[in-house]
C-alpha cells in the first residue's frame, strides 16, 4: 500500500504540532532551565520541519505519483482476507483470550489463518490443535507463563 | 561458563533454529533473534547470549541457500549476491557457490570476532574517561550515521529516527521523572516495551508481507548438491585479498550504527566488482563476489557488537535487540561491563568463536537437507509464527497491552517500509532515545545551559566536529559537484 509522500508529510507535520502543543503544558523544574518538555519539543520541531519538507516534495510529485496505490493483493480477495485475518487474529487474542482461554483462541486463530492461506482443511485442523497444545505446553509448563485457561478452567491440567 | 552442557545444548539447538530460519525466505536473521527473546528471557545470561549469537551467525549463512537454489534470498544479507549465486547454480556450480558462502562466512565471522576481541576492551578502557558530553556526541554520531551513511533517503531516515526518539519519550523514564504521553494509561507510564515492539517490527511485519504477497513460490532447480568443501581451499588461495577486504569492510560497516550485514554485503559486492581483475564476469556466475561479500556479511555481525558492548550503541538491528536483552539480564552495556564483569565479556568472545567454527559441519548438514527445508509450507509456518509472536510478546510482562504494542509496531513498520522509509533509524531512535536525552539534559545542567560547554573537552569537540561533518557531507558533495560542473562548462 503506497501513499504519496505528501500524505505522510501532512500526518507528520500534524503529529509534530500536536506534540509541541502537548509539551507546552509540562511543568518546569524549579531552579533549572531544562524540563521534561525540552527533548520531546526538539523532536517535535524536527518532525514539523521534516514533515513540511516531505509534504512539499510529495506535492511537487503529485502528478507523477498517485495519492494512494494499492498492491496487487488488493484485487485478490484471498490475500485481502489473509491480511485481515493476520491483524484480526492478534485483536481476537487481545480481546477474547482472557474469557475464552488460550487453547481455544489459539486453535481458532490458527485454523482460520491456515484455511485462508489455502492449507487443506483436515491438515489445518490437525496442525492448529497440535500446535496450540505444544505452544501451551512449552510456555505454560516449561516457562511458566500464566496463559489463561478461560472456558477450559474446569479441566485445567 | 561456556562449556557447560546446558550452554552447549542451547547453542546446538539455536544453530539448528538459526539455519532453518535463515533458509526459509521471508524469515530474516533479525526476526530469528526477535522470536528468540521470549525464550531467552527465562535463561541465564550466558546461554541467552549464546542462543542469539549462534542463531544469527547461522541464519546469515543459511540465507545464501535459497538465494543459490531458488533465486530468493533467505535473509536480506544474502540479497547482494543472490543473482550471482543462482547464475552459478545454472552453470552446475551450486556446490561451489554454497561452499564458498559457508566457508567464507565462517572465515569472515572469525575475522570480525578477532577485531571485536582486540578493539572492544581497548575502546572500553578509553571510554572510561567519557563524561555526559562525550556520550551525548557519541550517541548523536551513531544516530547521524544511521540516517546519513546507511540510507539513500536521508529525509525519510531522519523521519523514522525522530519517530523512534518520540516513542522513547513515552512514560516516566526521563530525567525529570514526569509521565509523558501516557494518556492516563497505567501501562504506558512504564514506557513502550522494547521487546514487543521489536517482535512487531521484525516478525509481524514479515507475516503481513507474506499474507499480501502475490508472487508465486520459487522452484528448486537443483536435483542434488555434491561435496561443498572441495575446491574451497583453492578459492581461499586465489582470493586472499578479497577475503581480507570483505571481512575488514564488513566489520567496519557492522560497527557503524544502523548498518548491518545486508549493507555490508551490498557494499563489499560492489567493491569486489570495482577492484576485480575480471569485472566483466560479475553477474554471470563468478564466485569472486560471493567470496568477498559472503565474508563481509558474517564479519558485520561481530563488528556490530563492538559499539553495542562498549557504549550500548547498537551496530545493527540485531544488536539493538541484544542490548534490550542485556538490560533485562542486568548486564548493562558500557565500558564498566569490561571492568566489573570481565568473565562475561570473555564468554561472549568465546561464544562467537565456537559459533563460527560449528557453523561449518552444521552448515554442511543444512545444505544436505536444504531441499526439504525449502519445501516447508510457508502457509503453515506463518500462522504458527504469528501465534508464537503473540505468546512471546505476552510472556515478557504477562500483559495484553504488550500484544497490542506488537501489533501496532508491526503494522506501522510494514506501512513505512512499503513507502520507502528505512526502519533501522527508528530502532536506533527507540533504543538510544533515553540515553541521548539523559546525557543531553545532564550536560545542559552541568554547563548551566551554555552550549559552549558541549565542546569544551577535546574528545567531545572532536566528536562534535565529526557529527557536523557527516551532517554537512551531502551538502558539500552537492556544492562540489556543482562547482565541478561549472568548471568543466567554462573550460569547454
């Protein structure tokens, strides 16, 4: 996914301005000239300058480069689905793992991803289950990471 | 410490892991380290470092394998000579190409290690006298190098550097202890976790890239690979200068902050062609460039550890992660590491030597089973890597917030790289932001806000001059070129 440099420039310029505005409210340190606002303020000023330069560069090239150019994948539903599922799987884990538990969350995510990436269903199901159990064993038992049990709490091992 | 059975076992496992990750296209050496961190988190310091050193050395070598057999580099560090290696394979010389990659990887790695052993303690001794002024300029020099020397787009490099520095500002960890950019979120007062961020930038971004990759997978053209070691001695005798030059350049590039094995390989391949007696043969399946850049990329790995151990300034993105791990293990990098814990430093040197020696037998083994590794279905592998990333990011602090950090970092890194923004300066900014600010503020307070104080000590002044020179170099070059053009036009 490619954007014209002017878009990045505008975003960076805006970010720089917001940061500059935020650090104005930071307190000074009594008896000193330098406070917590100085360093981020300098960075934000730099971002403003660089953002403006990039904006100008992108604007000059606006006829040569499209504002947004999607990759070949955008025309292929399978690739769009795969990419969405990669991001979706992480979000799903963040919001569902506590309640659902590690094992079901992991197995469902793996299965969905592999199916979207065209792994045969039978094999995908087997790998999803085995891999979820293996990773669980490695991190929960060996490394003692408290992965949540969720709905499987009654049969926790 | 190094020869304990546990450490040896870790090294062997890490080697196999590194060889595998390097040989699978789309999985880089940096990703290998990022994925190792959650596991090494639970180890003693020496085995943890051992795992990272061996895995990276192996991965940089084995990245040559798919380059040679599929014309797809296994890691970015092999990209410089992938076409050359594949052309050799087409000519039926796959063994020689792979063998040269293996043997001269080990040679380059050992060379870089020797430089590390000699240079690091000496530099550390020198650095003991550094005050905040020197450190400020040194960090600034490192960041400057990352932007101007190692990237062909200084403006975009500058931007990712600033973004990295800004991320480093988040949280309480600043000289004033004031919570910045936390949005009232308790998790953010501790700052953005470096490890989840690295896992995102180097692993999640690759998984996304795979998901949207529409290119068909490569086909293996070779049926059988013969003896890889035969003829390598003859090559070593034929190209001693090239080996030395590649290793030297590689170590130097590795030691420069921000530039790692991939840039070392590109530069030394170009150099090899420039100084070759038969430059016309380059690109047609000629081994000379592989010998030189193959030693360069492995020597860069060791070179990158020099500034990392002595100053805490990473030489490449791999050592950026390593520095994060060293802090977690209470082995804070810096000159005092050499005086208070010298046994740890010698153990690291030892690990490098062992890793580069066991690379040869294990590498041969890996080449033998290469066809099977290349056939590993990536559509199964990538979902597994994704799950491993999630669990790994979670395991560092048992926090789902870190999983979110990983996701955001991965998406941002993917988007930036797609649009030609270099990632290395961002990593350096994140790793060095705190150090830069601390030394800057300390120096400001010491000199009472007087900027002249920053250049009143001789070493600080010299470092400042170098920084200024690097900053002005692009401008001076432009002026010089313009001057020459006008001179030649008036002469005509």
